[in-house]
């Protein structure tokens, strides 16, 4: 692990999570443009600019997910630092070419372990679309549990509102 506590380098069973850099922007923008990813991580016309904006945001550290020496996606986290509500949240997207290999679970579990053991978070949250069965299964494998449906939580590509599923993980439930 490097000395940057917000953007460490972490090693999972199959993936490496490392600080995303400007050099990763083209690969991450291409992944975000894949229809399966774009459906969930919609953006504007300039995905490269949006990825660059993500990387520049100090409140949401972004790590590149590397698999077999190439960028396979990104994982980011944010923290609520109010002492009475302190917790962290995770977001992730992966290249559809690597879906179904357990890499999402490995990446989420690896970051979750860091957030709990190194940064002392006692609770983590993640909020997939309620109809995203693959993501929900991935997060369950990492130990997250559904805690409630957030009705009309996010706007879909068609302009209508869609439900989200709030899932959380307590430190002692990390698998």
C-alpha cells in the first residue's frame, strides 16, 4: 500500500486497485461507453471529461481496477465524516468483457476490507439499481445485505425514475 490513505494500492485475489491516473482516462471512458455500463453509469457526450472530473474530485477517491495488467474498470468511495453518522460508500464499474469472473466481488471486498481495517469505518453502503441482479449478487458475495428499496431513486436513460436498493455491510460481516 502506498502512503496516500485516500488512494492506496490494494491487492485482491485477482485484481489490483491502484490510484487512477490521467493515463487511465481513455480506457475508463471507453468502458463507461460500453452499453452495459453506460446504462448504469450514464453520462454526457464527453465521457473522458467526466472521468477526468471524477479523478480530480478529492471527496470521491477513484481507483483503477487492474486485471491481468490492464485497466478493467474503476472503483470509488466516499465517506460521511459526521461522527454520529460516519460510514463509507462504494461505487464500481467494470468492462463487460470481464463480467462474470468474480472480479467485481474481489474489488468490492478488497476496498471494503481497506475501508474497515485501515480507515476504521464500521459500516459501508452500496446502492445498485433495484433491477440490477448481477450487481446485487456481486455485493451479496462480498457480504452486503439489502436494507431497503429507495423508491424512484435515480433517473433512467428514458427519463423515468427507477428504484435503487440500499445495501450495507457492517465491519464484522465482511466476508
